[in-house]
C-alpha cells in the first residue's frame, strides 16, 4: 500500500510549489530514443496533407452534387456512396501492384493518394448532405444578384459549413494518424518513412 501511495501522478499534490518535480524529460527521452522523433515527424508528413487534400476535393465535389445540375449527378453520387461499403482490405494488393509499377510504393506520395482515395467517399457524403441542408433561399438570392457558383461556393457555402469542415478534418486526421494497415502496406517498415504506428508496433 505504501508503494502505491508513494508513486503515481497524485504525488504531485504533496508538494505543489516544488517546481523541480515538473519536467518534460520523459517526453524528450521517448522522442529521441529509437527513432521516435523521426517517426513522429513522418506521421505529421503523412497525416496533414492526407487531411487537407481530402477536405479540398470533397468540398468542391460535395457542392457540385448538392447545388449544381449536371447529367448523371445522382448516379455518380450513388457510386460514391457505394464505395463506402467496399472493404479497404480488398484494394490493398491491387493498388500496391500499381504502386510498384509506378514507383510509388514506400513513398509519401503513394500514401497521400491512398488516404485520399479511402477518405473521399465519406467526406463527400458528409459534406454533400450538409450543403444540401443549407437554405436554398440564400443561394437563389445570390444567383439573382448575379453571383456565380464560384462566388456562392466561397462566399456562402464554405463560411456556413465551417462546423462540418471542422468535424471532417477531425475524423480524417484521427483516422490517418491512428492508421497502421495502410501505412504498413504502402510505406513498409523503413525508418525513413515509417510513422509512429509502425514504430510502436515493431
């Protein structure tokens, strides 16, 4: 019992004003040991572009599905929604063979493309429903005043969709950051490109 009481985070309350007990040395030791610092940087390099690219493409596509009239719009949206039910595991080997032929295996470009492809169906589905729920009156008023779809997208749709975009960014960032399978297949285990999940699992 004494050992339990004398160790743990709660012991900090015994001497709150003893500032020598507050230290970041443990974090420094972990990051600098066994290439963890490089793995942390690789995770950021993989995650940030994979999140930004998905949000940009999905926002444009979702607005087109929700507010623009073009032939085959509904059929194409059904195809996008249908991609949500395709297991990732079914696509790993075929895409890896393509990557080997193009020289993209083991590169950040390859993992960015993979995460973009896997993240876009859900992102487009989420944003399209949000854009479709926005009041039509404000868009009709804007078009009557001479606004183009470009203006309506940047001046109306995007500012009104900040909560949805933020939610999507969080979902995509966490999914890519915590991913192990896709990184293992497309990046491999080399220290130069392996993210934190691969380093922690090895």
